[in-house]
C-alpha cells in the first residue's frame, strides 16, 4: 500500500541525484548540457544504417527466395545471399 509507494519515490529521488542526465557535465554548482556535434551524429547514423543492412540483407534475401514460385532451391537456395549488398548498403 502506502509504504511501497513511499519507498519507490525515495529510490527514484536517490537515483536522480546519483545519475546525471546524458550529455551533462557537472561543475560544482552549475550543470551545462552540451550538444552532440553534427559530424558525430552523421557518422553514427551511417554506421548504424550500414550495420542494419549487413545484418538483415541475407535474411531478406532468404525470405524472398522462400516466397519464390520456383521454390527456394531453384531460386538459388543459400548461394549468394550477400550478392547485391553493396547496392543496398
């Protein structure tokens, strides 16, 4: 009941004091928030997009071959599942 609610709010208050928000530096009495540089965000997005393409491209190729009217093995089976990745990435 009431005891559990009070305990939870006490834990949340303590956590907020211990862990500062992201991108925040604390300098004694002042806290400043710094923005992530555009180039860093751009590169991070590019790396993330490429990683997703490399990881999911073969899965999509297998799915497409499974749906083929020719059948999975006649459509190529597992051969060349990375063929065409360069154009997609």
